[in-house]
C-alpha cells in the first residue's frame, strides 16, 4: 500500500536557505488546505526566494472545468504574517467568497513591504513585490489555475495604498481597485515621516531602502494621488472610517473615543488622505464609489465589513453576477446535505463526474457512486482528496463518511483511506 503525506500547514514547502536563488518563476509545491483553499509555494527570481500564495477557488471551479475565472488579488496590512493572509486569519474571506465566481488570490507575508519593489534589501528581506504580483505570478495562475486576464485588486491600510498604486503603475493590469482605510496621498506634508514610523514600528524596516529619502522622486511615482490620472478606466472603490468609536470598538468612557488609540489616529489619517485622493479624482472626472463611514477605527472588523459591502462593485467590474444562482440538493445527495449541518448551503447544482455525481457546498462536497452511495467529503480530508484528483484519482469514490480516530479523523474510499492527524493528512492508497 502506497502512503502519501500532505502537510496541511505546508511546513516542508518553504524555501531552503542554502539553495541557489530561483532563476525562473515556477510553482514548486501545492498543498490543498480544504477542497476550495489551496496554498502554493512559488519560486520568485525577483525576490530570490520562494513565496507562499493562497487561493480561494471560484465557486464553479469544479462544476465547469473548462472555464477560466476572474482573479481578485487581496492585499494585507502592514503587520502581514508569514503563515496566512489576514483576510483568512482575521476576517471571513474564506466563507464570504465561497459562493462567488472569482478566484481570490492571497499573497502571504510581506510585513511592512508596501507591496512594492524596494531599491535594496533591508532587514533580511529582498522585497520585489510589484514585480512578483504583476509579472511573475499571473502567468503561472493563468496556466495552471485557470485564472483569466480579468483582474481586480483590493486591500486594507498598506494593502489599500498598494491596490491603487499597482493599478496606476501597471495600466491594463486591473479593472477594479479598492482601498479600505488606505493612505492615498504619500507625498503630502508629514506623510512620508508617518509611513517611515509605521514601517519601522511594524517590521524594523527603513523606507530609505524602499523609495529613498523623503525628497526622492520615487515617492511620487508610487503615490496614488500623483497616479490618479492613470486610473481612468479602472472601477474604483474607496472607504474609510472616521476614527470615532464604532460598533466594533471598546469605549474608553469618553463619547466617541475608543480604547484603540492607535487605530483612531490611523483612521483619521486615512480619512484625510482619502478625502484628498477622491477630490483629485473628482477634479479629473474619474468615477469612484466612496463610502465615508460615520465611525470606525483602523481594525479588522471594519475591513471585513468593507469587503462585503464592496462586493457588488467588484462583481460588476469583474463581469460576474453578485449573487449565486439558485440550487438545491436532490436525490441521494439531499438527505446527506440535510444531515450534515457543516456542509452549509449548496454552491452548485448536482453535476456528473466520471462514474458518479457530485455537488459542491460551502463546507465541502457530496459524492455519489453506485458502489459507495452518497458521502460528504470536507475539511482537511477534503483538501487531501482534491489534491489526489478526487474520484478520478487513485482513491476513487468515498465509501464511508469521515469518522473520528485518536487525535484526528479518517475516511475510507474505494481504493484507500485518508487519515488526518497531527497537522498532516496521509493518503493510504491500495
């Protein structure tokens, strides 16, 4: 019996520090975290290392295997972590986009990097994010993950700044750009110093290594305000709170004042820069959808809210329906869907796969075959099953539901078993 081990956290996929820097962009490792969420490790010659990017696959990825799907690049904030995007760690992107027909692309890492090409390495990092995101990554996703050249970019705070900067500096790359609490005027009085302070505070980086001194012209070439005219034809969305305590803040006891002092100050700064940026767009007669909220600080609950509120604008710009089509479980799949609450609502109608049928749900998939009947597959076992090519692969169809074992769970298939324990899934194929 062959045994394949899939590390759910992807710990073995990181770049080897002793290895030679990559010379060609390439996907070096793929880990299916669930049946709809995938982690890729990509060789980046620009950055001289391997970068993790996670995908939330489009709703119809399985049901329409010949189709390509728009790509929505979602950028993190200044405290971006190295294990997963804040959009999945601190906001509900995975659940929200499950029924949306776009593939969400989530770069992992880049703390205090501003998603830009730095002049020189600093603090142990060779940041060349603009080259990676706009030149190296898209052809790989188009080739192997069925994305199309219809692209959008959204981000919060640092990522909101970068969304506008990348769209402005790379004409034709994005049809949609959204900033949630971004800093959109980088060269106004005091703003470079504020960015320098935030960049040092978040990661110990020096912005002189990024764009040079405050007076250097490179700051202007990355300033959304200065790039405004180059955003003509891009569907734009800008939002910010006011800095006043809102429904997701803890009150200090003073009306309108939150205990999140830093979040208040940063959101006031974002509002001021957003106002200036939007005024420039209006002067240039460039349409923009704007939402200035009456309250709210610089924090994740408000960015999660804006992600949801901005979806109709993103869907329209990317050419997909804002709402999913009607669907319902029927036949042998229906009682399984009713009994397994964790499956949630259906995403697609039932559709044929070789030797049986399947249907996609928010929490997983249900497969039916004559040999095994109907069984749900989800979570990390579902990810390992997708990575093994599902029912068309070596395992065949499921013949049992998932069952608990000491420290994990297992599920039986026509030609083997998947065992999940201690952060890894083992595929035992007979």
